[in-house]
């Protein structure tokens, strides 16, 4: 095998599936475009607000509570990447490496429990 | 030209294009979407390099987590359109700095460029053992110490989340 | 946080699931309406009607206004004039706004002559508001339409019999009912 | 693999037809799951469910399709036109692609890649964009809040889901779903369910939350958010969101069956007890498992009331994540013993 002309052909079907799914969705939309009615008037295009006149734009300042969740998600996602790699090579690595990996997981869990104890993850904190 | 070359040039072109378009785009959310395209194509480039695990980890972590964090941040901070005056490339000093930075990376890249494939992890071995297993073994055996440093790095945001709340408590606002 | 074995083993959740699973195999209560019908209860309060008097062929109403006074949603409006010769009131118009009616049945309860009834007729949907403005003629027609489907000979209404009022004090029609079969001879 | 162009065309055509078959079967299933859901929930509520269209209402999905196609397509005034159109596509496409790495049969898989589970996670991660962008682009307050909430929900539940999957990967030492099924068939209990009950439960609960199904159907909390990120969508675009939800239900049901219940294999003790079970075709075994989970999805929806948002977050961060790590430690312990 020569890396010069290596093509990851296993992933070709994945790509084909992607194209198929896109074609299906766009095809459905196009098919509908021919037969669906179009009777637009300004009231119909207004954003929904339970029948009231819409008051202001939606893009206003929203609670900051979503940010800790996103940050934690990033941290855990990185950790999960290593967890998975550890899972795959669990029985083929040396005890020392295993110890390092478990220390890695343990440290993150420790940080997580610190946040939990401090209550940074309470939704109703503020 | 072989298929690999064509695919490589496609990925490289889209990466450069989406980076450029992401910089040009005025709406931050759309700029973010260009960056999403960029990340997905970097994944494709990894795939061509026979780094399957890395390719999908790239998408999972960069596109699926970090960019989502940015997106949520954007929605919360209510930035619909970038302010014109905030364009930091307006003055010539910053342009020079940016140019120097780009050329630094360019030189660094060309210095470390290797035009042949070497090392013990050949394609055949990769196929035999499986790419994920080799990566895992390499990571945990040879890079145990950097891994532990990484753990401490990852601890920083976990401990730093509290800062978000401390500031708000001083305001007294909810 | 509450932590008990009951909590950890999800006993409550499983109980809920078992209840819904049991209902899954029970017979549905739905009656498929246009094909099957439910048996209406006696004196179901449906479309309004003015009883057609078998003798005169007109409404039995004597314009006493009790119904419009008692109506909680004020949907009955009556106009009348005094007839000086006979010394009785004469009904000019009797209008019910059916869309405002809440079907409480006070009007038929209070009526001293059994003129207004809420018939056991519920299929009267219309597509305009005006169609629900029942005047005297419409109300009489409603009665005729109802009588056609009515199987018994004598119409009595459960709501005519007020609790606590002795039988002897009730008007005759409330005791014996209204003879619906006479209608054909009178009109 | 190094292939010449002829082989490549062959592979492309083959996978194209495989993809068509899978897509067709899955769309059929999704349509009839809607029907089954209405029917089952109807019976649970002592109603009859759809009955009017065709015998026993069996043509109801077709009628729904016609309705969705002929419904007006409304682009709200404040909407970002491009993103508004992109969002449902993104969600549906990323969900459908997941099907290509799932084996339905020992040899029937569209893309037999080494990193099957990573592919599913990657595309599930991209699906979050559909939700957030749908909420952002609509230009409505309900949409934006609903989108943010669903995104927060999906992010919070993806962590325990992936960590409990790590236990499965640890047991099989492979990312490929086929290998995971085989490893289970050769294990002591024949399925991952028994050493990993905690992981199974955590995964099950997270599967409900990831697919935005009751009792975690916060985006569809009519009483507070109207229809969440779908509020402004109508017609076929809303249909795409719905289809995405139902297909992701199937992806999750398939994943649970493959990762925890042994997929198309039956545990060895069951086979030795009843040798006749060997005659059942493998795909039927998988189907029974998948249908059971689909039924469970519907059953749970008909039974449990919706969670409040803070309860939802508390459940994920305080209960499920610690539990999933506990599960992982247990699996590691067992693995070290053997």
C-alpha cells in the first residue's frame, strides 16, 4: 500500500448517503413548491406571539446561564475523546499509561464535583 | 492527477475559501457557519491523511462543542451585526503584525515539511491493528506526561466557571 | 434530594407505566359519531324551540318576560304590546341569540306556560352568525323539526319539575306534559 | 483500500442502492411510527386514534404527507431567509447520515468504517446546529428561547450518553458497531445489559432527551414555548424537523439494541436453553428489539408528564453524569479483573 495514492474509500458510502439525504429533503421541498398555495399577507408573516402584536425583536440579552453548560460541554467533549481512545486501547497499554489515563479522568471528575458542590450548575441559582 | 490530489486540492481550496468568507461575513452567525464548513473540511483533510479517528474527533470537538459554545455566546450577547469600527485590520500597524504572523507560520510550515512518509506506523500496520487502537496506544504510552498537563489545563475552565457568577453577584442583577 | 430504594429502583415510574399498559388493552370509550350515536339523556339541553300550541297553532308564550329576566347571559329579547280589548299582552317579537346562550335551562324552568324548551336536538351548526339569531318563526320551526323526530306522544321535560314544589301546585302541562300529536290537527 | 476507478464506480453504485433501500425503509418506518404513535396513545387514552383514512386509518401517513406538501410555506418577516431554510435540512441530513454506519445485519452496512460510533457522535453534534439556527433564524422570541433551551438540553444529555457509550467501547475495544455486537455475543452474559445496567439506564434516559421526546420534550412545551424552535416553521419544512425526530428515534433505538442488547445476536445461555431460537433470522431479532424500544418511546410519552427545565438540567448534571462515570469505573474494574 502506498500512502501517495491512498483514498479512504470506506467513507465514500458515507458521502453518498449525505448526498442522498440532501437530495431527498430538497426534492421534497421542490415538489411541494409546485403544488402548495401562496396567499401571503403581512399579518401572516409576522412572528408568532400568541395573537398579540410582536413587541420588539427577539435578539435581546438572554440569561447567561447557558454559558457554563456550553463550557462544561467543551471540557467533557475533550475528555470523552480521550476516554474513547482509552476504551479502545485499554488492554494493550502498560499499567503506567493506564494510571496516567485514570488520573486524567479522575482530575476532570474532581473539577466537575467542585462545580457541583459550589452550585454553579444550579439552574435556579439566580 | 490522482484522486488523492484532486480531493486534497478540493479540501484545501474550501478551507481557504471558507476562512476568507468567514472573515468577510458581516453577520457573526453566518461567519460562524463558514467556520463550521472549515472545520468539517479539515476533518476531510485528516481523512485523506488516513487519520480517521482524528478526523471525527476534530468534528466532534471543534464543530460539535467549541463552535457551539461560540454560537450560544453570540446568541446570548445579542451581536447581530459586527460594528464597522471594530475592524482591527484598519490601521497599518495591525496589518503588519498580521502579515508577520502569517509569514511566521508559513516559514515554520515549510521548515518542518517532510516530503516522504516515514515512521513505524505504516499504512499496512494501521490496517492490521486498526487506527484507533494505534492512536490510543501512542497517546497513552508515549504522551502520558502531556496528557496530565492537558488534564490540568482542562481543569482551569472547570474552576473558572465560578468567575461568571461572582461578577454578576456584585452587580446585584439577576 | 430524596433517596430511597423506591426512588432508585424507579418504582413509581414503573407503576405509572403499568397503568397505561393496562389501559392500552381496554375498550376505547369513543363513539364514532356520524355512524353511531350516543343515547341522549332525558331533557338534554339542545336547540331552543317555542312550543306550538295545538289549539291556536301559535306560540304558547304570554310575554311574561320571566325567561328574559332569569337568563344569565341575557340572550332572550322580547317585545310586546298591551291589547286593551282583551286585557292581555300580545307578543310582537321573541328573539334568542343562540350563540350567547349557555344552556343553563333557567328559561324553561321558569316559564309558567311551558312555552320555551331546549329540545333534544344538537346538530344545528351553521356557518354564519345570523343563522343563530332565532326569531319566533325559527323557534316554532325548530319545535316542528324536533317533534318530527320525537317518538313519544306526550312531551315532558325534567326541568319543568322544580324540586320542592308540591305536585298539586304545578300547572297542568307540567304534570301531564304537552300533547305533541295534536299539532297536526290544529295547524 | 487502494481501488482502481472501476471498482470505485462499482462501490459507489452499490452503496447508492443500499442507501436508497435504507432511506426508503426508514422513511416508511418513520411515517408508520407516527401512525402507530397516534394509535397507541389513542388507545392508552381510551380513544381510537386515526380510523378514517383507509382501512383502520392505514393510509393516514399518506394523507399527512399530502397535507404537509400542500401546506403554505411561510417565511416570517424577521427571519434570516438563508439560515431559516438551512436549519431543517441540517437537522434531517445529519440524522439520516447516522444510518449509514449502523449495521442492520451482519453483512448489511452501508459504510463499514472503523470509527462507527465516532461518526454518529460527530453528526449528532452537527445536528445541534439545526436546532440553534432554526431558533435563531425565525426571528421570534419563542423560537430563539426554544432553540437555546433545546441546544442546552442536547448538550447536557450528550455527555452522559457518550460516557455510558464509553463503557460499551471499553467492553468491546472497538468503535465499530459490528465488533461491539460480536464482543457481546462472546461475553459471559451475551449482552452488555447485565454488567452495565447503570449505563443502559443512563443511555436510555439520554436517548429520550436527545431525541426531544417526552418526558423531555421541552421544545414542544406548548404551555410555555409554543413549539420551541419549530414555532415559525410550517408545511414541509416542519415536516423535515418531524421526520428528523422520528428517524433519530430509530437511530437511538438501533444504537441501544446494538450496544446493550446484543443486536442481532441472542445470548448463548438463551440459545442453549432453547436451541430452536437459532433458526430465527438475525435481522428479525434486531427488529424485535428495535420495535420494543420504539414502543417504549411511545409508551413513555403517553405516561409521564413533562419535566420542568431546571429539573431537566438537574437530572442530567447531578444524577446522570456521575452515574455514567460510575458505570465506566465499574466496567473498568471488571475489565481489569479478567
